[in-house]
């Protein structure tokens, strides 16, 4: 394939992805009135961000290189526990991040884990 054909194909792909992205994100803003939604769906969607976050974070905490961690001497376990403890004690997101990061860095630098 020539360079021009490849560049055209790439440009069409990017334009197509842009159109799909705009349409799917604007889908709920285009109608003039609010779309009817059952109460059970509205209630369920309240938990969607938490579920998505857990789907990303949980594997990072308990897996390494695609395998479950096989030792308790992993700083991610202690950092996650410390961060969760801070959050349940103080209910602050910034503190949770700072405490979890401090424990992780402390265990990696201090104990060499």
C-alpha cells in the first residue's frame, strides 16, 4: 500500500472514531426532554463509577505480571489496607492517596520490597 493510501486510511479511521465518540457522548444531551429511566436503573447507575474503579484497581493490587501475588510481602497490599483504613477513619480522598502512597514508598525504599 502506498504512503498516501495509508495516510488516507488513517485519517478516515480517526475521523470515524471521532464521529462515534461525539455521537455516543452527546446521545443524552441531544433530546430536548429528559429520557425516561426506570427507578431501578437510576439506582443501579449510582454504583457504576465505583464498580469501574474497582475493576481497574483490584487487579493492580492483587496481581503481578498477570498472576496472583504469592507473598504477603508486597507493599501494594499494605498500601491498599492503609489507604482504606484512612478513608474509613477520615472519609477524605486526598488523605487516602497520600497515606497509601507513603506506605508504598516507605516499604519499597525502607524495606526493599
